[in-house]
C-alpha cells in the first residue's frame, strides 16, 4: 500500500470539514447572490425614511372612516385650479364654439409683460434661447430634434402657442403644472413681443425709444 501524499490528505481533510468538495458546490450560487443584491438595491425604503413612515396608500383600507376607505372625496364646492367657470378662452385657448381665439384673452400691461419675460427666461429660454431663436446650450446637445426658433413657427397664432405650452408638443413637456393659465398667456404675449422685436423697424418703436436710439447712433 502506497503512503498517502500530503496534498491528497489536505484535500480529503478539507472535504470532510466543509461536507462537500469545491467541485460539488452549486455553481449558480454567485448569480443568486447578485440577484439578491440587485433586489435589495431596488427597495428604496432601505435608504428613504419617508417611505417607511406610517401612511395610507391609494385604494388602501382605513378603519377611521365609516366607508373604510383611505381615499377621500374633495370637500363640497371645490374645483380644480384650471377650471375657470365660463372662461374656456382663458384655460384652453378656444372659444365656446371650439375655435381658436384670435387674440390674447387677458389685459396686457407692463406687469404682465414683465411676468411673461421672467417665466420665459426660467422655463423656455433653456431650450429656445433668450431671444427665442432656438440658440442655447441645451439645443446644441439635441441633435435628433433641436428646439425650433419661435420666430419661424408654422402656426404662430397666440392660441397655438398657448396650447403647446399647456399640452406639450413632441419632445416638449406640458408646463401647465408649473404655470397658471394667466402666466402661460403672459409667456405667449412675451413670445409675440420677441418675434416682433426681431423684425421691427425704427418707426414702430415708441417716440422715447426712437429718440434714445438716435442719440446712441449719432457720433
């Protein structure tokens, strides 16, 4: 009988300690561990305490109310923010017959124009540029479909621009959650002013502006 080699003795001892040899262990164990880790990463409650706080989710039961529902009806008399009674021109850009309005349905004042400019600079100029010509840092990264120039719209009517801002168009999302109906019309008014400013003549400017421009251009 040949003496047992040290290497063979070590392998036999390891097998007896672990109960199974390395070759007989499940090969899918690493994959299973990876799947468990991925599942744990998808559980956002591990890192977001607000998701672990006591709360009622939609359609859940709630014994505190007589009907046993967690979802409650709005108080009597409440209406959505955008529902302005008998003013579809203001909220949809269409009249009662369903036709697009021909003019901006709010009174235009310096304050309204200033508000339109502020909202445009915040929400619109990021893609369409400060002048509305489609030149911006974001547009240079949108090779598939860059933002259009607001001076070259195929349908530049106030109603169309308002409906695009309200409902979105193409890659552009709706801005109704960010802007009230009056603010959207203020943006439409400012866009109209931008378009006119890029093709306006000196004679169309107010007298004080003409005087100022003449002084600046004189030697």
